[in-house]
C-alpha cells in the first residue's frame, strides 16, 4: 500500500483490493512508481509550462515540480494573491515564473492568460488544464425545495462551468498556441480528470458528469493530437487531501487509504513527458500510479475503422488549412 499508514478495516481492505485488481486487470496496464513516473521530468528543462488552478493542491505542487526540472512556469488562478505566493515560491527556489489572474470559465480571461504566457516567454510547450472545483453545497443539484413560484429552482451548476467549460476553453487555446510553436517534440496537453470520470459519486452528480465530460473531451481530442503532433494525456486521481476535499468526503473516507499529492504530481509529470505516452489515462489510487493506454478503453472493430478514416480526413483538413493560411499570408505581404 503506497499512500497511507492508517489501519484499514478488513471489509474495506477487501473492497480496495478488488477495485485495485479490476483496474490493473488489462494486460496493457502499467504500474509506475513515483520514481518511474518522474524519470521523464528531465525533458522539461527550458520548456514553458502553463498551469490553470495553480494556487493550491495539485496545480501548486505540479508547478513547483516542473520548475524544479528547469521549466519556466506560467501560473494562473482565479485567486491572484494566492497564485502570486506560488510564483514567489518558484522564484525563491531559483526557478522562473510569472503569474496572472484567470477565471477559467471566462474565455477572454483565458485568451489574455495565454497571450501573457507568449508575451513573457515567447512560446508555450506544455499546458496543464488543472483548475477544478467540487460540488458546492449552495449549488446542490438535487435541492428539491420549491422556489417562490412553487416550482423547483433552476440549478446553477458552477461545477460544470469550471470543470468542463473551463477545461474545454483551455484545451482549445492550448491547441492554438502549441500549433504555433514550431518545435517538433515535447508539446503536451495534460487534463485533470478523476476516478469520477469512470464512476458516479453519490451526491455529486454534476462533478461526476463534468469529469466524465473531460474524459470524453480528451478521448476525442486524442485523434486531433496525433494530427497536430501534440501529446495528450489525462490524470485520474481517487480522492486526495487538497483544498477540494471537504468535510463530508473526509468522514465518508475514514479508514480508507488515499493516494498522495506527491503521487498525483508524479503522474502529471509522466502525463506531460513520458516518452511515447499519449492517449493514456494515468489513474492514481491507494496502490499508486497506473497507466492505461488508449487501447485499453477505446472501442475496436467498426468504430476503430470510422475513427481511423475520420482521423485521416482531419490530417488532410489541417494540411489544406495550413497551405491556404500560408498562401494568404504571402499574398497579404
Ligand atoms: N483532490 C482530489 O481528491 C481530486 C481527485 C480527482 C481529481 N481532482 C481534480 O484535480 C484538479 C485540482 O484540484 P485540487 O484537488 O488540487 O483542488 P484545490 O482546491 O486544492 O485546487 C484547485 C485550484 O483551482 C482554482 N480554481 C477554482 N476555480 C477556478 C476558476 N474558475 N478558474 C481558475 N482557477 C480556479 C482554486 O482557486 C484552486 O487554487 C481539479 O480539476 C479536481 O477536480 C481532485
């Protein structure tokens, strides 16, 4: 057991073993130690890495780790003062960092954040779409109290906006700016999913739906990433004690060993730069890190034929777009 020294009740221990065994059943699944996962980190030297939600939790720890490997970091968060603290941490440790306020649900704010990254460091090599929130009590989806008109109140669903719309905006801007980077290698988009990308969480339907949605976004963008020469991977942690981890999960998870921030960050580093890993889901549970390559969870058979043909078409589409754009820019000179 990698993550916890807590005494595990025998009944829970059995369930944990069953879940862990099920996850590790596919023969293509590869278990990674933290050291294995960090091995690839040396490739980050001199790279420019953009991180959303960098003021706390995984984003903060990942920012410090990639900076330790020599990357220049662009840190953004809805909380400017807190993300400034992280930028100061990085520079105090000898790294290079810049930070900017950015609410990921605001398209214009994300455009400005990516532009700030380009203006500061010239280009972008890696983007981590990490910002996310849990399901706040004030926005409980199944609040069945009546509104003043006797009808149910409209759900606000901030979790869908931050976790899905925010990540989708980040992904689109990442493709745009990574495509403008002429480097042939080392370009990557890492998305934070969750175990809730695969399972429903009782009492958190919008959180689960948003994390299923980012898994779908990732699976689909995987085909585009091959055309654009961008590595794309998703990291799916089980519950970990960060800012998102409220009192209720703490009570419900009592006695269950949890993975650590260190393990999730190592998985994020592997997702960023492990050679030949693209289209992978890096699951992090109490047993550590497991890489599930795309072959494990993509449908085969006729769907595969459709996907291959569509991908071929996308390749031609990109080529035609590049040729026309180049011709227009020559003509305009
Ligand atoms: N901790 C867990 O148990 C767990 C498990 C699975 C997945 N995740 C995912 O990991 C990611 C990071 O979460 P964490 O656990 O580090 O939580 P955290 O609360 O410690 O950090 C999240 C950061 O995102 C920022 N943020 C929130 N809303 C934002 C917005 N609209 N725009 C920009 N930044 C915003 C917060 O200010 C905070 O700094 C999230 O996507 C989360 O869903 C967490």
